[in-house]
C-alpha cells in the first residue's frame, strides 16, 4: 500500500516500501551515519554502510541527511539492499513476512473435486493450470489491444496438467488440447445451457466447454474423468495478467521458422528470433489460424516454447538481481492468479522447496492423438464440429506415469527377437489404474453403495450412480468398452461371480451392474512388468524446457 511518500504516483510499486529507509532511522544526531537497511513488516535487514564520494565515511567526515539520500547514493542503496530483499522474497518462501504478503495478495477460489491436498506442500501433487479468457476489470481499450474479441462469458483457452514429483526436484507438464473430444459430466446449468439451475446430463463435447458451462468445478471433474488422474490443486491465469507478467520481465525471446502475419491476433514477426512484449507474447501464445492452419497442436508447441522462455527469464540473474524487476514480476504474478484456498496457504513453502529447479528439470508433453481432425456432430449444432481424439492406449500410459509419480516415458520398448506369449488369464492392469461406475441393477436399497465401497477398498476408482438403473438383474455384469479389455479382466478377478460383456458404445468406460448374486469382492494380484505397455509401447512426444529455448 502507498504511504505519504507515494502521493500523486498512481503507478507506485506496492513493494517499494520494502526498499525505503525506515522513517526516522537516519536522524541528524546519528553518529555512525549508517542508513538502516530494509524492513519486511518491521523485521530489519542487516545495516548497509553508505559510501561517500571518496569511499566509506570516516569519523569526523559526517554527511548531512540530505546528502546521504541523494539520488546517486539512494540508487546504490536500493541496489544493495533491494537485491537482498528480492532474494528473501523470491527464495525464502518460508519467511513469515513473505508468506503473509503472498497469501494476502493472491486471489483465492473455492474448487470442488480436488484430491487429497492434506499433505501439501510435501509429496507428489498434480495441479490443473487453466489459462482463462476472463475480461472482468478490463476496459474496452485493453480488450481491443489484447485482441480478446467480444464474446460473452468466460472460457479457458489453455489447460495444463502440472505434476510435481514427490521430492519436488522435477516437474512434468502435459498440455491438453482445448478441442479434445471428451465427455462432460452431468451438472447444473449456469445459464449457458438452458435455464439456470436445470440439470444437464452427461454428454460429449469439447474440453474448453467445461469451463464455459461450469467454471473450475466442472473443468476439474471433466479432466479427472477423462484422464483418471486425481487433481490436488487448481491454478487459473488471467490472460491480461499474463501480459503484465511478461512486461515485468522486460519481455521474452521466441523463435519462428517462418515469418508471421496473423490477421486475427495482429501478430507480425520476422523469421527467426524475436523479443516480445506482453501483448505480442499473448498473441504468439494464442495465434492459431495463420501459423498452424487452425491446429491446436501447433499452438501447444508455441505455448510450451514460450513457457520455457519465460521460466528462463524469470530465473535469470538479470531478474533475480534486479530488485525493481523481480518485485514487479512477483507483484504481476500474484495479481494474475486465482488458486484454490489450500494452495494459497502452501504456495510460499512450495516455492521455497522448488527454488533450485532449472529448465532442465521441467519436461513438457502432449496428449497422444489418434485423430487430429475428428468431425463430431454435437448436441449444440446439426453441423459437424472439428475436435481431436486422444489415442486412448498411449494416453493411458502417459496418465499412468503421472498417477504413479514416474518420469514421463519418452521411448518405445524394443520388441524382443522372440517375444513370449502372455498367459491368457494374466492380469496386467492394477486396480488403482481402473476407474469404474457402479450401478444398482436389482433394486435392493444401498446395494450399489455397498459394492462400490468394497471395490474402493481394493484400490479401484469407483463412482456410484444414484438411484436404481434397472430392476431384476440376477447375475452381476461387468460392461466394458473395446479399449478396456485388460482392465475388465482385473475387475472380473475381483468379482468372480460377475459376467463379462463388451459394449462398443462404452468406448473407454466401464460399468458394474450389481445383480442379485452379489457376494462381495476378492483380492487380486497383478504381475505386470514395469516396462510393459498395454498399447504396445509409448511414443509420447516430450521435451525439456531447455530443449525448447531459442538457440
């Protein structure tokens, strides 16, 4: 907050007060003549001697207070003590002053469906990061400058699953295409799909619609269902705040293989290396049609390249050693984010634990696709709409790596010269990798809930459907899509009295129809090789942040 020194300066930095001498600290009668160091909420930093024109002041050569705070010496003072303060703010996340500042500054949002979170900031965790086209607080001029258009409501243009390893020494970032063809779970309408509060059934759609129709809650539930990955925390980055973050760094470098002239975003770049300010960086990250022919994937490549460049710039000595730049970046970052309440409390400690990460420790990946131009007829239009379909087998490998806190696989397993045949009844998919929906198909009250609880104790990820799906089913059935045969075998081993039935319309989903013969569950043993891959080997495209930087 500004004080009397900031009168009339609308753009004063909120952190500037940390770099000013404390009022009254340099009184005329101060014999040693030292100006006090910076303070953080009343906590003093070490005192810093101020040098005169010919070296440090000696007794008998005292300078007046006015001379001591002249422009030249004040600049030197800010450089010395400001660097120390910036170092404290950016690397000592556990410091109570920094923690109070961060938790008070950052915007919090309540999000349903998040995972355990209880162990944070310790242990492995997965964070959903959404880049959101939220225009609240923006003037028409700002919207026009950022080329945000005039669509009503809010939408998410970028979605990332960020997995932090158990020891917090590496980070995996998986980009999810905004046009991914997914099932959006049942939810209550927010007014964009009919009457507000009306129940909307589960139905297929584009991933980006989840945020538009139900905000963070529906986005989290959609991605959890599509990936099978538990999401522990949620971070939302506002587009225009993103502009301020880049400008606070003084811009970032990007590279293009060809000249760019994008009419929609207004972006014009020469071939090769360019230094972008905030608005042009936003255009670079969002541009789509003239750069990649409308492809989501080309845009993902550019976003990953840009994030790598931004990380390098933020961690550079030019940033960390510049008190003005570092504090402006911190301030811009905090103003740009909305995070779940638990993460807001733990953010300073988490930042402290991860302060030694470099671009070598950050790995980017994209969800493997089977169809980049799938034309789907969806509920809101009679005309086919362009979507992308995931390669379910390879995508499952990728998400399994995240769930098990393993480094993302980057190479296919080499086939054996004389491969051995897998035994027909061998189980290859463990229960904790299997998501299943349990339904009551006999009518006995509470039976589906009981069955779901028993399966959950074995490790299966269970959702119990409310009500009674049908009545009178005598034999419990396991219904599965063609892509889940191996998972169905594990489930059948856990429910020996159940009947297996493949249902093509289920795709990658599984259901247990609980019948009259339900008699509990049985422990299962899976003997899968660590290198085994249900899809025949992984060919997931990955790259470290370092590999994506301009040469």
